[in-house]
């Protein structure tokens, strides 16, 4: 009979239990260690981190979400941060500020816990001061009129997210060109990575850049009627395998005549409306391609269904799920199609009247190109947040960046904390010191003092980041017991016969 009592007797033998103050301090130590790793990436000139993930892919980034996605997190408390960080990254990042504040709050909380303060008291104090802190963003923010066609306003919004000036200029031009009635679809801004040249050679145009060339011999055209199919360009009932007895030379000459006639008739039907560009998803039959080349029809093979949808946005019209002739009203219109080369690779540039804009990012290091693509995606999400706020309230809220906002917030929080006499005073002091420490690091290490006024942060995103930091810190401090169960089967060596060696 098992002599153990309590919760441990109900668990598997491979269950590790930690409880009490040691559990809280262990969680604090793990999270503070991670925050110390990524804290140097915060700021307008933050340091990059190089991560080689389990798939041997190299990631170079200073975004916390990208760094954590390339690492296998094992600590149970650290897993609590992964999902909130991913949600915040979808709003336009600010994850570096989140991790910095969490790390400093838990570091100071750990010191108080070691002196005898109960973790639950600090946790409740942090939650109680949440509502008072939210109102400070309204006081510290600067309201401004927002327009997606005003490139100066766009550059000001993007200054705290995009670090490279050239990328900021290209993104601002793209958003200004595709915006309509105060909004824009996020999918309309595309990024094409070209592994040649340098970042200063990057460019943009209103259209799309496909990473493959035309399938046929026709590679250039203007004002083309476009038919888009989401299926392979092949007739399914054609004879592809079988045994045929050929009795004479005439049988050999006429063997494929029926298939050729069928394909020719089909090509005549789908191009009867004057189609000059045919886009398909899948394989292209070689016999059908020959007849399309004879008629001067350009054939593009696109394997991504998302790219097909964007091509429909660019050209207009509708796509067809079956290989049947498309009506005149459902055809799109391609303004220009041409083949261009960057380095040793061939690309297809297509232009249309739709609101789709492509930014071509050039560089010599693929990992840096992927980082630029991630930054553009986050900046686009941030502009979407700002545009929604402008449509809802008539203006946008911006905060002074480069550590100035943190300095002002910490001063105001400390003043509010002095008005209380309970645990909220301690929580306010911890929060004020934490924010001040994060901002001071940014002020001292990021940019020269003359450039402070050129950097801004989006108030809505930073307010959400501080809310997450307070809630997560409170949740971590309120965890007093952990049970970690491992699968026993995965820890045991496989059963083998006696006297076995590596050759068994």
C-alpha cells in the first residue's frame, strides 16, 4: 500500500511538484532570465539576435515574437508569455516593451518576496493599479489628424516600428497609393524578396511580382483579357496509358490526331472571348501549351491560392473552378505583363487597375530579407490599428518615443502611488521603477538626444502592451504550485534482447 499522502500520491511517479515561495521564485527567475536576453533588442537601435531553430533555419531578428518562435520553450511559466506576445505582434509589435516591463516588475517583486512580502499581495496590488494607469495614456498622448494619403503622417506613425528609412519611405508610398476612404486591405501590400543588391536599391510598383516566368514562349503583352482558373490546365479524359496495336505507318501518323483535335477545339473555345493571358493553378498540359503558343496566349502557372486571389483583386473579374470558357463579364484586364531578371532568377511583373502594391526588398542575406518582410507586416498591422482608431474617434494618439514616454509615465505613476497608503503604493512604485528602467536603457543606448522628437509610438499598441505586462506579472505571482508530468514511455529505453550492441 502506498504510504504517500496528499496530492503527490494521486500523480504519476514521473510528476515533479513545486509549491510555495520557491515555486514563485523559480518562475520569476526563469522569466527574468529570458527578459535579460531580449532586453538589448528594445529601442530604435536595438541589437539583433541570431537564432538557429530546430529545422536549421537561421533567424536574425530583434522582435521578441520572432526570437521566441525560433526557440523551443520548456519552462512552464515562459509558455504563458508566448500567446500574448503573438497577439501583441499582430497589432504592430511593442513586444520588447512588454518583456522589458515584465522582467523589471518580477525582478523587484522577487526582492520583496525574499524580504517576506506575500506574492498574492503584490499580485492584487498590480491588478488594482491597472485602471489608474490606463488613463495616463490619454494624458501623455498627442492627438493628430490622420490620413492614409498623407505620407508625412504615415512616416511619423511608422517611425517607432520600422528602423530603416528606405523601408519606411516605400511602405508610406504604397499605403498612400492603395488607400481608399480611410482604409486599406492588409493583403494589398505584398513583399517580394530579391537576393541581390542592397536595401537602398529596393523599389515598389502598383502590381505584383511573381517568382516564376510564363510557361510558354509568349512572355510579354499589354491590355490583355485575363482568365483565371483554380485547376490544372489539362483535359482529364485524354488517353494517358494503355496498349495500342499499330498495324501500319498510317496508324502511327493518325495515332494522336483525335487528342490533338480535342485539345485544339478546347483551346479555341476558352480563347473565343479574346483571352490573352491565362492563369492556372497546377500543371499545364504540353499539347495544350503548344496550341496556346500558336494563338499568342500567355500562360502563367501559380501554385498558391492566395496569389490567385490577389491576382483577381489586381485584374478584376472572377476565377473559375472548372476548365470551362469564362464569360466576357467575368474576365479580368492586365495592363502590362513583362519578364524581368534579378541576378540569375527570372520574375514576371504584372500590372493592373486593382489596389495591390508590391515592395521589392533587395539584399544579400536571406535572413535579413525575411526580417524586413516581418517588419513590413507588423507596420501594416499597426497602420490598420491607427486607421480604425481614426475612423472611430476622428483622430489618432501618438506617444513620444525613444524612452521619453516611459520617463513621463513613470513620473506620473510615482505621483499617483504616493496618494495611496495600502499595497497599491508598493505596486505603483514597482511599476514606476520598472517603466523608468526600460525607458532609461532606451534613452542611453538607442539614439542621440537630437533625434528624440523624430520617433513616435502608437498609444493604442503601447497601452495594450502595458496592460498585458501587468496582467501577466500578476498571474505569474499568483501561481503557488506547479505539477509537471512527463510521459514515462518516452523516458524508458526500448526493450532489446540480451547482449545487444549497436548492430542489433
